[in-house]
């Protein structure tokens, strides 16, 4: 399944003096490191191992000069509902070898679940939502100021052209005795940024990417006045709803006496699926799924009385369904 490349979330410079978050971590090579700048700009990339946009972004960074002049740290994150986005050392090592071999050891890959750290950077950047789009990149200048936070696929050439010059000028201004100066070509930029009129944004929601059976839909908040894209957010539970709808349609439209459902994420059906099974008593269902990292197979014979397979809310977990079917034999 090919995931569409999401446009990167427009990132305005954060207010001057926005300090970087302070945390330590262990790399997959056992190295103890800190998020602090220590006099060198940093890119902190929060990613998912099974995210195509993350793969493209980190591959692009690994093949660029960014890794020579900036520290790049990559933090694996599990999504809220994707057990297949593993953060163990083996999964991270495979990701590193597959997509970032060009960087050697220039990109430091960290072990652990860093979803909460990504969320903290997201909120520091002004988002009131816990929903995020990966990859999320936090950009820190040499003086340990958090300058930008972006979300979505962003390749190295855009990072170099749109963000790194600002990181350098921010760092230079921080070490200068002239707090408002940065370079001869940008004199007065700080005053301009704080004094220029801003749009009184009126946002409307626009769907950027529809949900699939494995990934939530992504919506954008866009200003109807100036057209600015204010932020992107995942639509919670939309992937699960799509999985259920697709499953019900597969059963209803089955041309043969058995259908096979494959999922690496989901472990239950809802009433709509059970109603589809009830409407097609001639169809047997086989479900290949994972639970706590282990593969399972569920068989629902044709003509099964599905009323006993769901709770009062119309939901039935696969393990429970298997238990009921085995008990009734």
C-alpha cells in the first residue's frame, strides 16, 4: 500500500527565546545523549518505522550535507493504534539499514517510545491537539533555542533552503552583543516579524488525505481569508472505521463461499460487520490478524449465529469470537 506524500505543515518561526525541551535518551548503540544543543544545531526527527513519509524524509536527510553540519537524532514513535509500528532495536536497525545507510553513524537512532516527546514539541509549537502527522521535526539552533517544528514529509533540499538559514541567523544573533541583528541582508527582520499586521485567521477544515484501513485520515485547518495552512491533524478512529466499512462491503459483495480479511492492527468487528455476516449466511470468514505481536487466525463458519459474538454495543473482539465458536462446537 502506497501512502501519499503529505505536504509539510507550514512552520512559522517560534517566538525568540523559545527554549528546547531537555531530555536524555539511549541510542540503539548504547550511547547516552541529550536533546540539548551544546553549541551545535540539531534536528530531532520523530518518525514511525512503517511510515512512507518518514522513510522518504530520513532517506533524503541521510543522503544530504545536513548530517555534516547538524546533529540529527531519529526517535521511533508508536502510533496510538498501530501495533505494527514497532520501536524495538531490531525494527529500528532494519529501518536504519534500509533507508539511512548513506549516513553511516551520523544519524543517531534512539530506542524507546518517544510519542510523548513529539507531542510536547507539537504543543510547544502552539498546537492544542495531541494529533500529529509524522515525521515531526524539531529544529534547534546552536544556542538551544527551539526555532521550528514541522510535520509531514519534508526533504533535505527544502530543509536547507527554508529553515537552516534561519537556524544559523538565530544562533548568530543569540551570540551577538546586538540582540536584534542577524545579517546584513536581514537587518530589522526581528522587528518586522513582531510588528507586521497578522491575519485574524478564520479556519475551515479541509480533508487532505482520506483514511485507509491502516492510517487515519488527515485534515488541514486552512484560513479562509489568507489561505494559510495553520496545522494538520489526524482524524481519530477514521482508519478503524474504514477497516470496518471495507470488511462489511467485502462480505456483502463476496462472489464465493469464503472471504479472507487481513489486518496487522485491528482485533474486533462492530455491528455493521456482524449485520453483513448475518446478511450472507452462505459466506465463511477467515481473519488473519495480530495480537500482542503474535499472528492469529479466526474462522467464522458460514451460517454462524452472530448475535452471540458481540456485546450490547455491537462489538466483538476476535479472541472472544473464537472462544464462543469453540465453546459452541
